[in-house]
């Protein structure tokens, strides 16, 4: 064969396939392609689960940035005085709080369980941090922040944070109503051009609020106060006219321009000094923290208080936004997110942070946004507090005060309060006002705990009603005989009703050949627990004199150990009064639980024929 007619090697070695082999080859190719596509899809889904951003190309990223830039910038601008105050009150450099704000915004955007979280340095931990700084120096604070993050992570596995679902809405709304006064009262000095409440660190300036307001009116600038009210009214009526307009951003930029053109000493720079974003790793500069074992144990125990406060506040913000905006929140992701945020904040030499406020305060339609808002908030922190911090701190205090007064006003959900008043549910309003007063004088976390405890006790009182059904025979029971008359009692204190049937008697009474005589059947309904067992016992004691007392458990869903202990004492009393006690409608699990009680165990061993299982 000459060179012109040579066949390529691939062509020479390519086998010729028959029909079946070709079919098998096509099936193999399709399977391989399907496997590759499935792998790509799983990777894509995994990325989606991690990021929650639903961004797969540049166009969708730009779309979400356009949709969320207003909310992100608004968060960063409105949180500025809160961030500075939280950092200042720790006793350290306020710039450390900027790092927490940056980390909180970015991590919240990627890992949060909701669209309405605003993560920032938490003021509830400022007092704890101040004590640590005074005792051990600021170098101990980042380590305690890491401890807080680890403790929150451990708590997340206990799933106790789901108990927030059982907190009544009036408790949460009372918490937000109290925040109105706390924020307004805490930053009212700005409205007079003063900084008495923020330039101090850890000590009390005034003995009471009356003295504080007297001093403000004596030393303060009333023109500044009028300007603050004017800024508040602009935001209030602007929101009424156009809810989509980023008013807080516009007001901040206007204040920035006024501060640059007409410099004044009554600005944030005069309160906190030159503060800018500074990112550093833990133990990277300054004195190093060298504790002994007892110090580490003390700080770990001390961090439990901050862990509790931060976790409760985070859940309150998420629960409040979920209820009053209708946007769902994944509490598991939310608690893991705040854990990761604090761990990273500690690594970057910063202070604890958590969800500080809900987005409804910012007039943002949370249904139309996603977590890009929080990421843009973090990027805005870099822009405003990093690159242009020297300019933003020149905003006059009356602009800052007007924004803070407006955010305080927006804390309560006013349509909800109006609905309660309109529907004449005045008692709930009284409860909310009471919780808000406790919040003002004792603290927001304490007020929610007291309100929740009150709600729990009120719920326990309602659940203490012993739901039951009572059937009493009027004569002796013989085999195949009928009950002439019987009666039913459905709730504690309800009237007795007469009936003339034998419905369900055969399921609750054992063999009549063995047990002959008159009887009273007491059917428990629902749960038997330490709350309602007392009322059950009171009803059983009121049963008429009969030969047999039949306790039917076939409608019982659950009972606890304390209820079994009290029932055992009652059964002893009934037996001592020469009456036979029969237990019916039981399953094997109930009998096993009863036998943990010593008396019930002995009673079961001696009188096993007095017990009747379901289906027997």
C-alpha cells in the first residue's frame, strides 16, 4: 500500500459495531452524561445551600445588588451610632466595633436563617465587656467573644432555642415597645448637642431621669433639639408619602454635606475621636493575654451570661420580624450564624455581636429582598467607616438624633397595637405596657423573661382544668345487664348530664364474672401531668360511693412521673376506704412507667388482674 492510500491509525483500530453493541454504547454514553449533569446539579445545590444567594451568573448578581443596595446602605448608616456606642462602652477603642459590624454583615449574608437580620455589635454585652476590660484588659475581650460563640454553638445542639415559638406575641411586642423608650432615652443627649451618655465609660452620670432632663435643658442647645424634631418629622412624613424612598440614606448624605460645609464641634467626631475600621488578628498587636487556669474558668463561666443575653436577643429579633412581617426564619441556621459570627469576631480581635434590630424599622419590604442586603451592609461598613470614616464622623448630632428618634418610634408595630385597641383587647395592651415598663427599668431581656414566666403560669392555670368523663352505675352489674342511668362530666366544674346507654362500658370494665357490684368509671381525657393531676384527684374524691372505682386511661395521650406519684397516693387512700380500684385502657408503656413508682409496682405485682390493657 502506498503513502497516498494509508488509513489513519484511529480509523484502522476502530471496530465496527453491530446493532446491539451500538445500542449498549449509546445507553452507556447517556448514563455518563446523566451522571455528569447530576454531579453538576448536586454541586450547584450544595453551593446554593451554603450561600443562600441564588446567584449563578453576573446578571443575577447585578440584579440583587440593584434590589438591595438601599437596605444595605441604610443598615450601615443607621447602625453607626449604635456601633460606636457599643464599642466605646466596652472600655476599649470604638473602632473594634466596626470590625464586628463588617464580619456580622458578611457572615449573616451567607449563613443566616432569615432575610431580616441586622448583625451588629450588641449593646447588651457592653456592660459585661467593660468589667472584663477593667479586670484583665482589652486583650481578654476577643477570647471571651470566641467563648461566647462556642457556647452558642453548643446550645444550638440542645435545640432549646425552638422554645421561642411558645413565647406569646404580646411579650415580644412589649419588648419592642420598651426599646422605643430605651433608644429614645439613651440617645436624647444628641438632640441637645450633648454627649453625656456616650463619652462616659462604665459610670453613671445622672442619678435619675428627671435630673438628666433638667440638666439637658439647662446646658443643651434648644435649637439643636428643634432641628432633631424637624429631621424626625421629615422621616416620618416621608415614609407616609413614599415607603420605597431610602430616606435614611438621603438624610445621612445631607447631614454629611452639611457637616463638611459647615463644620461644628457638636458631631460624632467630637464624641468618639478619630475612629476608623482597623482589621487585625487576635494577639497580633499590643499586650498579650496570659491567663492562668482559674482565670480561664472564670471567664468561661462569666461568658455564659453574655451567651444567654445574646441568644435571647437574637431570637427575639428573629421571632418578632417573623410574626409581624410574615417572613419565615430558620431558627437553627440563625443560631448557628450568630455562633460563627462571634467566633470570627473574636479571631479578628473584636467584640461580641448579634441581631440588633429588625428590618421593619428601616421601612424595608423584606419580602422583596434577600441576604444580599446584609452583604451590602458589610461592604458599606468598609466604604463608610473605612475609606471615608473621617468625613462620616462630621455629621452633626441633630441629624444623628433625628434618625435615632425615628428608629425608636418605628420599634413597636403600631398597626398591631391599633388592631388590639380597635378589637377591644385592652387587657393585652395593659400586659404589653407593663412589660415595656419592666424593660425600661430592669432591662429588655429581664422583661421578656418575666413576661414569658407570667404567660407560662397563665397557660398552666388554663391547662389545670381536668378534662374527664364520669360514668356511674345505679345498681349492681351482672353479666349482660344494662346500665340504667349514667352521667358524664366533660370539664372541671361542668354540670352532670344523665344518659341511658352503655357506650364504651365494655372497654373500660373488666370481666363482670370476676368483679360484681356497683362501680364508677373515671375516664381521663388528654394529658395527665403535674399541672392538672390535682384537679383530677379532687374530682375522683367526689365520686359517689361504689364498690369499684375504675380509672380509665384509654383517652390519655401522655402522663408524667409527678402525676403517677400523686395518683398512687390517691389509690392508697381509696383502697384504705375499702373500695376496689381497677385500672383499664392501659398500654404496656404506661404500665412500665407506672412501675417506676414503688407503690404502683407492688400494686401491679399483687393485683395484676386489676389491670386491663387496651384491646383485651
